[in-house]
C-alpha cells in the first residue's frame, strides 16, 4: 500500500497527460481534415451569398436590369447550400473548437429565410434595407465562425490563420461597398444614409489593409500588393474618395463621380483576385495543419512512451523501498503490540498483586539504526520506559491512598463501634422517655455512620469487619438494615420468619439492604412509605424494596443495571467526577455474595429494587436443629417516605435516578397498633412489654411518631403517664439491643 498509492497517482498523472497530449494531436489532425472538406464549401457559399445580395439590390434599384443573371446566381447559391448538406449533423463529429465555432453559423443558415426574401425581391415589394440585413447577418456569421474555427494553440499556425481571417474580412467589406454602390449607380446619386452606410465598410476595408501590412510575412505582403497596386484598385480607391467629396444635388443627395462608369468591371476583377488569394492561403493553412498534426502526434507518442517507462521504473523502485520499510515497520509494530497487549498488562497485574517491577529490566530497547525508522524506535523506547515507570508510580500511589483510606476508616470504625456500645449502655441505664428518644435517634445516626465507614473500607479495597456465625432470621436482618437508615420510621417490612440467612453473610446483607432502603427513602416523597417485601422463589428469596418517587428513564435503568452486573475494581483512582459511591458499594457487595440486584420501574411511578438472595445463603427452619428457640425481637419502626440527600453520605446526586429532592418532614404511619389490639388490652391500660409481631412497629410506643389506632383515640389532654412511657421505652431498648448483638453482630477492626 505504501508504494501502491504514489505509483497509482503517478500512473494517473501520466495517463491524464498522455490523454491530453494525444487528444490535442488528434483534434488538430481532425480539424485539418474537416477544414479540407468544409472550408472551400463555406468560402464558395460566402462568395455566392455576397454576389446574390449585390445582384438583388441592383434588381431592386434598376427596373431595367434583366433578371437572367440574378436567376443564374440563385442557382449557384442553392448549389453551394446543397453541397454543405446537413452541416449541424456533420459538426457533431467535429473537434470541440470547430463545433463550438461553426455551430452558430449552421443554425443561422438553417433559419435563413432565403425563399421568402427571393419572393419579395421578385415582386419588388421589399425595401433594400430589409433584404440587406438578413444576408449581411448570415455572411458576418460565416466570417466570424471561420475566424474562430482557425484558432489553434500552435504558434506557427496562428501566424498564418490570423492574416487569412483579416483578408476574408477585407473581402467582405469590399463586397458590401460594391453592394451599396450598385444601389446608387442607377440614379447617379447617393443619399446621406447611403453615404453613411458606404463609409462604414470602406473604413473597415482600409483598416484591415493597414493591419495586414503589420502582421503579414514579406511574401504575403507582396501577394496582396499585386492586387492593391493594380490600376483597377486605384480607380476603385478614387471612386471611394470621391464619394466623400461629391457635391450635393437639388434633392440633398451626393452626385457620384463620372469615374464610377468602370466600377462594375473593376470590382468584378478585384473581388475575384481577392477570392483567389483567400483560397490559396486557405489551402496553405490546411497543409500546415496537416504537417503540424502529424508532427504533434509523433512527439506526443514519444513523450507518452517515455513517461510510461519512467512510471514503470519509479513504481519498481518505490515497491522495493517500501517493502524494505514495511518489513522494518512490521517488526516495530510487533514490538509495540507485545508491549501493549502482553508485557504492560502483565506488569500492571503484577503490581496489582503487590509485586515489584524493575523499570530498566522490563523496558527492552529496540535497535533499528539511526534513520527515521530508528528514530521512531528510540521514541518507542522512551515511551515504554515512561509507561512502565508511570504504571509503577500509579500502583504505588494507589496502594498508598488505599492504605490511608482503609486506616482512617478502621480508626473511625473503632470509634463508632465504641460509641454504639456506649449508647447500648446508656439505653439500658436510662428510663426517661425523652432521654431514650434522643438516645435512639443518636443510635440510628451512629449505625448510619458505621455503614458509611464500611463504604470507605469497600472503596479502599478492604471489607467490613462485621461477621456472624449463627443463622439469623431474614426478617431480623431486614429490620437491622432499617435501623441503619435515617428515615427508618417510613419503611415497612413484610417478611415471614421461616427463612434464615447464614451467619457469614449477615453483615454484608444488612449493609446492602440498608443502602437500597436509604436510597428509596431519599428519593421518594415525604408522604409516601417505602415498602420492603420478601417472596420465596425457585432460586432463593426475592426482597423487593419499592419507593414511590419520580423513578428514572429507561436509559438510566439500563445503565444502572449494567453497572450492577459488571462491577469495576475497588480502586479509589477509578472514581471519576460522577462518583456514585452507593451504587459502587451495592455492586461489590452483591457480587461478593452472589446476590443479584435489579432496578426496574415501580407501579407507583418510582423505582423497585429486586434483590435475589440465592439458596446457598439461606437456611430454612426445617433445616435447623429441632428445639432451637427463637429469641423475641422488637419490630423495626416503620412508616412513610421522604427523600433525603443521597444514598451516599456525600450528599451528591443519586446514582440511581440522577436527581435530588429537598427533604421534608416525614409523614409517619405504624402497624404497632395492630399488635396492641391483638393483646386485648382495654383502652387506657398500660400496654405490656412489646412482643415481636410480623409487620408490627414500636414507633408509637417509643413516642417518635403518631399513628392510627384500631381503638377509639383517647381524648385530648389525657396522655400516657410517664411511668407507662418509661416501661414501653425500656422494653423497646432491650429488644433493639438484643437484636443488634444477636443478629448481624457489631464486631469490627
């Protein structure tokens, strides 16, 4: 390809020049051949048209003239037109320069109303000017076309064609003078209009003679001088001069000189002599065109063959040079691909595994000489050294940054775990409802903070330290996840107690569910709940977390599900400007556990996150040892929904729907009243310690949120006594503490 392109370009240039040169020679040859057959016919037609015009004007001016000569001339004119045949069709095959020049005359000849003019002349019903105008136009068109057709690029032919054209114009002007004089001779006078018309061709004739004297060769000048120095020419010139000096007659016309008596005989001789000279020079020009065309063809053929030989030699040399260059470039390309596809990825993989790399040992220099290819190889050597060194530095930077993040997160995690333990102690110690309320709020926020610290551990390449050993009820796992969400009051959980989660997976599942629940709460209206439902399926258990927010577009759903299915590496440097950390954490947790997370539109217009927990992570009650007792656990508070800032602690745009709603006060509902009613307590009696009832909530008992009650509400102004509230909060405190310690665990490092 390297040699093909310039060789093909060279061949195209050669072919274009060869075509142009050969076409020029062939056109010149065709032009000469067409001129030999066409020019004599056109000159004869011009001569006959000029003669018929003069005789027609004489017939109109002198009624005594016999029509016999005019009829004979008309036959000669018709014969000339007949010999031309279909001139337009013949010109279609002519060279372009001839076709372009002669076609206007062919069209004018086709449209020339010859028979109509002859009828008017025979009836003497046409004015002289009406006859002269169409004849003169056709003659001028022929002279102009012949002049343009003789334009050739060869200088030697131009020097012969131009004097010939000027000589034809001189003859035409002389014929027009003769026609105007023939109109005035019968009366012996020339009107002012006739005199003005006569002076126009006279001036043209004399200016052409002066111009010919400056462009003709000496031999051509002598040929023309034999005509202009003749006695007949001098008598004609005297008559021409006398027209301007003639005296006026009584009617305002100019009286012609007596010398006009010989005008007719002198003009017949002079016009014939000029026409003979024109035909001789035309034949000479055609002969010169033949010779020039043959010479041009021979020259162009020789140049074309020489150019072809040069093209062949150049193409051969280009192919040999390009082949050598391509072989060297192929070796350089192979080395480049080896670095890009084999060596550099292996080096990066080794660095990711914690290995060490010697830059100088890994960067194998290529030696391709000192020419341009060698310089490219040197540049490649520099590039590969820089690339390997950059990979090493980047790996060191990444490991250092990850270590710093993990270390900071571990320290913060230890503090958070200590704070949770302290909160447990305070919750067991205090019975005051107001204090317990604040402690529970602080407990929930601390649990969220622990989860955020675990997010940093995951991003830093480590894993949280929460682990369990014994299976835990899935419902307890979900309630523990609810407790780690800031707006836990809005979340309702519907799950049976027949499914347990294996201990090692409890901590990560709690984390994953909390992230999804928090996202659902953050991106749904404050007056709508977030529902969590558990269904048993063939492959395991499906947990559906459904919000009633604004949802996402189909493109956003597809993008989010693709990210969930193809997790990126846990690399802090891979997080770009669109750092959707919540989605990143969920992805890594789900892949680690073998859990499938799918986002789809909700029937309420929001988003439904379906979490499919495989069978390998589940334990059924029938599989447990008979007689294992279930400890009573309090229900997680549940309620309606409100959007917070984000799934992540950064407060940025949600990784799921890309939008953010302003937070508002939660509209809280609870199912705890159902549990109270089922105990059969009469209104106004202190409620017993709370028992775990599926889909029940203790939000009302802890005094966090109001809720509807199946029994008639107590009258306003009759709240529960402080002792009753204290008993209720103490029971809830003990239940949440037991759940924290027994289900997911809180161990951390």
